[in-house]
C-alpha cells in the first residue's frame, strides 16, 4: 500500500505481477458494461483466482490466452464474444509463425533450446488511470515511388496492367498485338519445358505437400520500335530459399578490357554473342508449384486455367535461377576443356592447338566475349548447346562502345552510354535541356567549404543517383570527370545544394 501511494502507477502490487510460467489456467471471462473483458486466472503461487485484464494477458501470457479463446465453447458460440474469436485466430497465426521461424533457425544454426520456446517471459504493467500501453514505431522516411510503366501510356500506346486489359486493348484497337506477345512468351516457355503439368494422383498429392506455391506475374512493356513485349515471371519473393545457393558471379569490367588488350597485342579475333532465354537451359533445384493462368491456355489449349504445374527449369524470378544457370554454363565450358582463370573465375581459358597462345571466353550472365584466332569455331561449338544471337565483332558490350580501325587496333568509347545517361539525368531532374559547360569543375571551387543548405530527402536520393551514373561514366572511359566526381562523392551522406549544382554541371 505504501509503495502504491509513492508511485501511483501500478495497477497491482509488484508481488502479484503476472508471470506466464505462474499461470495455471484461465477459468472464466466476463464482459463488462463498458465493453472491456475481465478474466479469472488461476496461479500456481496463490490459492484464490486473480482478476486480470485482456491487455495484461495479451502482453504477459499470450499463448495461454490463445488456447483459452480457441477452446472455450462459450466464446466460440455466443455473438457477444465475436471480437475474442477473431483475436484467438490472430494469436494462433502469430504463434505458429513464431514457432516455424524458431524451428528454421534451429535447423539452420543447429541451436537447441531448453523448455517451452513458445512462452515469452515478459511482464508489463498497466497504469492505474487505465491508459493502455502504446507501442511506438519509428516512422520510416517517405520515398518517391518509381513510376510504373503498366497502366500508363508509353510512346502513345496504353500499357496494360494484366492479361484481361491486354486482350481488351486488342479488341478495342482491332488487332492482336498484345495477344501475339503473350502467345510468343508462353510458347517459348512451354517449348523449353519450363513447366510440367501435373495430373491428379498420389504422386501429385505428395509433390504438393512437399513443395512451395509461387504466384505467376505477367509483365507488359512497350518498345520504342512499337513492338509489344510480354514477360511471365515467378513471384520468388514469397519463397523460402533457406539452404539453397543463390550467388552467381559475373566477369569483372577490367577483365573485359584485358581481353581486348590481349586480342590487340596478339592480333586475335573477337566475337560477342547473347544466349537467348539463358536461365531456361538450367534445371530448377527447388520444389515449386504454380497454378496455370489463363494466358497458358492461349498458347496451349490442353492447359486449363487453374491446373497445377511444377516449375522444372530455372525460370526468371526463382531465387536460385542465377546460380543454377551459372553452374550449367560452367559445366558446358568445362566439357569444352576450358578452365576458369585464377584472377577472374568468369574468364575461361584454353590452350590453342595451332599456335602457342590461349583462347578466352568471358561470361557475364548470358553475354559472351570470345577472344581467339578462330572465335567462330568456338561460337559454333557453343551453338550446339545454346541458341546464340548477335554473333559478330563487338560494337557495344557491357556499357562500352568498341570500334576497330584498318590496322586492327581497338578503341573504347562511351558515346552510347553518355546519350542514355543524359536522358536519365533529364528525367531525374525534370528538365528538358541541360547547359553545356567547358570544364567539369572550376579550379577555385572547394566542396568542403560549401555552406549552402542541406538537400531534402528526395533531392538527396537524386544526388546519389547522379553520383552513381557519373561513376559508371568514368568506368566507361570518361577520365576527364574523375576528379570532380570523386570530390563530390565524398559528400553523398549529407550533400548540400551547392554540391548538387556542381554535380549537375
């Protein structure tokens, strides 16, 4: 009593604090006239039941409360306890998520707990003035959302958001352009045996139990040439990839430059190519099932909407697709007697037979760079396994322009990327034109002495985007802006308006 007089904050004395391990059972619940609930709780530490509020039970003994709400027949039948029934369902779902997550952590990290892992040992007090405890949450900074292409007009054509809108647009315009793009995409997937339709039976039932379900999403886009584009991808964001290898490396930028230098020094030929639908050559190593959407029926009438299909190939969107394709390509190159180099494992080397030189293949996902005295023979060998398009001497590769003179010397440039970068910078800044400048940065400008006001959040994001674009320009060969970009990039954490003005310059 003296303690309560001093603090005036505790609803019950400290020695009567509710402990989840001390709760023997919840015996009864009554609804008060003000709509709140009072529970009779039996404790191991006392003979008489204790009156406890719903908030205290939710905080201190949620598992015991969940069992009581779900198993009490009176709560499940009477209308006045509808909100308690809903609470019981919510607690059941939350409890199951916690248990499943804990089990996955135990399996992954080989950790074992003692006792009942589902009972939290927390205690919270409610103030005497009936002020409910409020759980505060730090507000996340608002960021501008990226503009969505689907549902907008691009190059004068409406880009549909789903298949129904696409077919409706075709009917409205009196053509089958969007339908043809859907059929082309789905037919390509089915021809590569990406999906396997499952028939009803015990084998299918067992696969459904041991697999994960993933939704399919159809994405539409409009190309500048007027071609309609469609892509069907797996919603891999809902899949649990714990225990699977996901990493896939790519050839370093400096490695591509080194290969061009080797080619020029030894008068070797260079060929580039692009492997079509690369991921679909690799097998999927995860048990994933989907339900066939109606666009499958447009390409194959035997597949009905809602049919259960297994994802057989490493389709775009599956978490391990990039790793599986990287391993498949590596096995192909190993079978051709190529070996990964020690400096860059994505640059493969093989001893040439006629001359005392090596021949090289650089891989960057589905892009190939072949350096050899007879690169066309290597490409022909790869074409036995893959469909490769755009085979020829490089003119644009990994963001850089390439050009060869009459003497066989290679030149690297960045004209194409500079043009694309300027378009993007205008879009970011919302400007139709940019002023020409004679030098990247004035000699007397000192960015560390800048005293203008700080950028707001949106401008800060734009600043970091422009820094990233500029740094890649340097990588592509624009060394004239290297000092200016390096000086301004030091202030990416807290840029000012003066820094932004100099960066736009």
